[in-house]
C-alpha cells in the first residue's frame, strides 16, 4: 500500500470482511459477494474506514471488481485507482486475465469510473442471472456411447493420464484456495472421451447451500451439447442434495444462455457491469 494512501484506503483482513456485508445488499444476487465474505473465495477487500466502512471495493482475484456504498469519496476513489493500476491489474495480467469487470451497487458509480480507471474506457454491458426452475430431462440418457460423465474429485484432479486435466485444475485453482478446499466444499463433473476431458462444469462460488456454476468446453468439441450434459450433472447433484444452483452470464454469450435454459434455469433478470480490457 502506498504511504500516501494510508489514510484514504484500507485493505481488510479476512476476519474483517463481515463489516462490509450490509454495504453490498444491492449486489448480493451475485453469489461471489457472500462467497468472499464467508471466506470461501480468495479476495482483496478495500474500504474507506476500517472499523465502520461507508465505501468498499472487493476484487475476487479474477475478473470482478465490486463497488458498493458511498460513491462520492474522491480520495478513496483515487486511492482505489492506485491499487487497481499498481497491484490488481499487474497481478491479473501475470495470470493472463484479459479484462476486469466492475460491478456497482448503484448507477451513480458510473460517473466515478473515469477517476478509478484513469480515463480508461469501460464498456457498459448487459448481464443476466437466472432463477432455477427444476432440472429438465434425463441427461444420463444423452451421454454419447463413447463418453462418460465423471465427478471432479481428488483422484481426477491428480490424474496424469487424462488429457486437459490441467485446464480443469486451472479452473479449480482460479476460484478456490486449493484442490482440497474444492473437494471438501465444492463439486463438479466433466465429460471424458477417449481419456480426454472435453467439457466440465463446477461450482465457482459457494455460500451456505447456494452454489454458482461455471462451465467450459474445449473449442474443437463445442456446439455438440456437451456443456449441457456436464451442467445438467451439476444441477442434478444440487437437486439431489437440496442445494440451490445459480447461473450468471453475459447477454452476448449465446452458448452459456442456451446451456442455462436447457438444464432448467429460467426467468432471467438483467443487470449491468462495466468491462475494462487489460491490454
């Protein structure tokens, strides 16, 4: 932390995160908020006043920077900009994260983004989050004969025989503190064809009995319905264990939208975020 920022911005310790939960009441439909505050998701949390914060910025150490509370503290906004450009962006770039999206608890933050981004351009983009209406269909009957759905467990994550297992491990380590944390608290499934993992879906954020899911398919196997199968396996696991699955995606991500609606997510609610490319 820069010396001149010392009295303008404070980085909370993990056992202090609870202090900002009420500030994020308008953003808590994003499960990442509670997942961070609960200590499941690694993050950096910055506030204006350490003991009684009125403004907060939360970075999930991936692609989300979440802003909440009083937007008009210019000293905090300038100090946050310093943290963004001196620490957050370099750290993200080292891990090949292509952009950071800013999520704001009110529209008034939009006028402050010029300060925070040092005049950089952020694209205002539409996102949606879904309610879950119940699992559709029987995914087990749709698994190709030459493939199988496997649980992403400790054995699979440590396998040296499956191709693309490193991509799955990369996903796990992007959202979880360790493979063991994921195995103990999260879950996921992948589709394996000829000892190659071609699609996977896993829990990325968790709070209580709420689990947000993320899905990916290797490029050469897309548009074959495989992501729907792995997502359906995860949704089925939630259904069988009394868990509530969550799904968020960008409005221009047609593939993610189709997967969500194919497995039983419905009634999308729109919201906005600001996408800032990291050149």
